[in-house]
């Protein structure tokens, strides 16, 4: 087997592995609800997850944390309202 054939074989193997990883990542993002209905990364969902994690992980909750949570919830709910009107 020549060098070109080996390179082509490695490219094919790498493409197969990349497809498997891509499929796994898509499923993980959908499970965590980071992807929206259009299969795009949802900034509102991501912000909501991060804010809830920060509040859960910190021992004392500050006014800034509560304000960030309120803004994230408003964005999240606003997005849901807009999406429901589109359907």
C-alpha cells in the first residue's frame, strides 16, 4: 500500500470518528436544552443554565445574582412567547 492510499484511509477513518463525535455532541446539547428548536445554540437557555448554576453554587446570593436571574428569566420567557406565536 502506497503513501497516498494510507493517507486516504486515515482521512476516511477521521471523517467517521468526527461524524460520531458530532452526533454525540448534538444529542448532548439537545438533552441539556442548549439547542433550540432550529438546532441552533440558544443563548437564552445557556444564560438560564449558567445563572441557575451560579446561584446554586454560591453560598450567599447577592442582589446582582438575583437581578441576573430576573433578566435571564425575562429573556427566556420572552423567547418562549415569541416562539409560540410563530407556531
